[in-house]
C-alpha cells in the first residue's frame, strides 16, 4: 500500500502542477511594477514546501474520488508564482520538513500557516502578513466547562497537545507548563487524540480549529490565546532579498485586488466537504481517502 501511495502521490503531484498552471492568474507585463532581480533554487521555477494537514490553509480536497491539493496557501502560492512569471512546484511534507527545507535552502518558500515568529528569523525571512489569524485552545464539548481560562489548562493532571515545532507548541509550554505537553506531528493526530480521550485539550490555530469543529461537533473551541505575532506570512529562504521583495509585491497585489479574500472563501468552502489531511505516502492514506469518499457519497 505504501508503494501505491507513493505512486499516487507522484501522479497527483504532476496533475496538480498541470491544474495549477492551467488555472493560474494571468498578469500583463504592464499591469505590475518592475520586479527586482532574484534567483530561485531551480531557474524558472518557484519551489514551495507545504504541510497539507492544516485545512483551510493546505489540505487535499476530494474531487471526483481523488485527492487534489487545495487551500488558500496553495492558491496564494500559485498567485505568487504567476506574479513572478515562474512555474510553480509544490512539495508536500510534514511541518518540521517545511522548516528544515527552508533553513537548508532546499526550497524557495515555505507556506504552511507560518507565523512570523522572531525565534525563526535566524533560519528564514518572512514576507508581510497575508492573513490575520489567531490562536485557540480546543477541547471537547464534554470537557469545555473545565477550561474557563488559560490558567485552568495549567494543571499536572491534564494532557495538552500541540503540533511539534509549531507556534502552538510554544504557546502550550508558555501557558500550560505544569501540564503533560504532548507533541504530535500532524494536527489531524491531535484532533484524533482529543476525540479519543487521550488528550484533554490542545493549542490549534484558530481558523484550523474552527474548521475541525465544523466537521466534528464534539470539539469545542473554548479559549482565545493571546499571541504577539498573530497572522500568517510566507517563509522565504534566508538572505534572498530580491525574492523577499518580489514576494511582498505579490502578497500586496493579492490583498489589494481581492484575490486573497477569494482564496480564503473558496478554501473554507472546500474544507467543509470531503478532504484528506496528511501526506499521500502515509500508510493510512489510501484507507483515509476511501473513507472520506464514502462519507461524501453517503451525505
């Protein structure tokens, strides 16, 4: 099954690349300012790392029974590539991989709901913020009365989840240091552990948390978590000043012409339907996709 999933991943990646190229934004040469000079990892391409377990930012929408990479980060990546006059190549990987590839210079951009955390600025540069999000504490409907404030999360008897390497992990350690902090690779794993009773609560980005709560009524988004660097930005390989400037120009254009609003609206609509969150070469990918298809057909 793993061999099949990897083959499926390759086929879908090629199909996705064709689809993104076919549906990208056309920019006339006189419709945008002159771009600065910059280099990319592969000449003529914009290579972007993403972690597709973070709906509505990035995920696989099930279209005609097949998973297709979707989300407003994915749409914005295509917009940026079109604005820069480059072919887009998106490489799905886990969240830690996105950070590591950016730090090592293996990709041009990282787009995975990244917060412009000052702690990350030694490893990467950040674009201007393109989406104003927030952070939330999530639990189940059965446990929501236990957590009236963030102080209530800070108890040794509680197991609190967060995605490994994420801003949410920092928030868990800051606000719930006495709790048993459980680091998990995927947000989908965090939600599964919450629903299965293995976690008492978790720190999750607000848009993502609300998306899961709309699909799983047993979840409850109970607390807003203060965070000084709210919002999402594009991670840019360190030291590529020309590329950073060009990306900021594209982000500004997407915000000004209303494209970003459209990307968010479409992603939210898609993410409510059948979807798969994770990597296509995961051992459970084939079964999870089949289950999502079956649920969509039964709905």
